[in-house]
């Protein structure tokens, strides 16, 4: 008797393998993974991304300003007196970042509901969490950088050299304190000629909702229309402060992950993000192989114990993508189980240190 197989491509053919039998089903789970990643991820649009077909790294050009001068009548010696300082930054791809789950066939047969869609969603969430945490950790590290990335003898050096881009330590347990720090940060970023268009303020949920529920009269300015505020208690949103959109995330670094056993810098749902070798054993004690120049710890390790928020411009960070988010599944005969894998091969780096400012608690 002829019958249609829902998972078979060109269903008039007879499937010869388990993979061909489920060829169309996996597209559904890829959609679930991508959907979950996009819903939980906030940093994809806040980084300069570049895709490569092969290789281990990509270069990003970096420039600084030039000068000007007066021209005297009759002077024909225009020999390029003014020059542009420029260099390049190389960002290396980290190891393949993945989330994999193995589902026993007997469990699926006995179980009374499908779990693969839910598992695919959780894998997308895990990758989004790692992606955001790594970029936010790099952004905070950038605020601590006080040296000129274009190290030469030119007198045309950035105004921020020698100064960390961090607000005055104040009590950020109040809405008034958060608002004051945001204005301080935006003022400094404008001083450093960072474009205000594209700036984003990233807060943890605790600080975000404090802007709405602040007990003091000053604390409610963020949503008080008498002061030009927007949003409201009913919607639970704070669209902008100082013209900067406010977004919230649970992935902002708020602890010290730069010392001791947590030097990997990033945890995903409470588990350290490390590289696994055979049988799941960790093979790199310091997380991703691409460490900071000293080799002492992961480049994503930070001491963010006083960090409450970040204001950054998309030009601050760069991302190189060797393999974008993909999903695979395969039935393992020897295991009598289906292996589900969501993965991506990317690497992150800092392109413009002055384009990020940290909001610090006292």
C-alpha cells in the first residue's frame, strides 16, 4: 500500500536511511533554534560582523583623525602634510561553540509528548547566552583600556588615552543614580567624538525596572512626561534616557570571572564555558584557546563586580563568523538515539575602545 511520508524529500521515493526519512523534519528544528537565538540575543546588531569562507581570522581596518592647515597663496608644495593614522586589528575565530543533546529512541517511544522542539529552543537560548556574554565581557574590558591602539609618535592622540571609560562610582541602587551615570557617560562619549546615533544602554533587569519603580521623586524622571520622559508603569518600558535606547539583559557580567577556577570568563546557565575533549573531559583549563596576549586567562574574563550597565556604540566590537548558526541531527544506530547539535564558529574582539562606557556602582 502506497503512503506519504511527511519527512521524506520528494515523498514518492522510498527512504533508504533514517536521515532521508527525516530530511524535512530537521528544518523545523533549525527554525526553532534560530528563533530562540534571535529572541534571546541582543548583541548581534551591536557588533561589526564579518563572514569568512575559510581561514582562522579576519582583519578589521582601524583609523583615527587627520589634521588641517592653512594654505598660503602661491604655495604649490601640497605634499600631503596631513596624514591619517591607521592600522588593522586581527580577530581570530574561537573553537566551534555548540550545544548538543542526545535523545534515546526508547524514551521518545515511551514519552507522550515531543521534546525535540523544546530541546532545540533551549540549545538556541544557550548559544545566544554565550554569544551575548562574551561580547559584553569584551566591551567592559575595553573600558579599562587606557593605551592608544595606534601606537606611534604622532601628536594626534585620542583624548581618552590614559583614562578608563568608566563613570564616577556612585550609588546605582537608586533610579536617580542610574540616570546621572547615563548622562555622565553620554557626555564623555560625545567628548570623545563617538557618534550618539547608534548608542545603546544595556542594563540588568534590576536596574532597568528601578528606573520605573524608583521611590524618590527624581527616580521617576525616566518615565515622567513632565520631564520629557517616555514609557510608563503600565507598559513596564523605558525607551530612552539622554536620547539613548535602554535595553535589558541577564547576560551583563556582574561578577569577578578573571581569577581562580572561573578564569574562563563565561558561564552558560551556571556552567563554565570550556572546551571539551574525549568523553567530555575539559582540555583547556582557561576556556577558549584565543586568550589575551599574556596567555594568562581567557579574553572574556573580567572583574565586573561593580558593573551595573554599559553604554556602547556598534563600532566598539567586531565579530568574525566562520560558520553561522546551524543545526544538525542524526540517528546513531550504535547508540539507538538521535544526536541534536546546534553550533556556530565565531570570534570576537575590540575595534574601538573609546566607543564604550561602563556604569559603576560605588
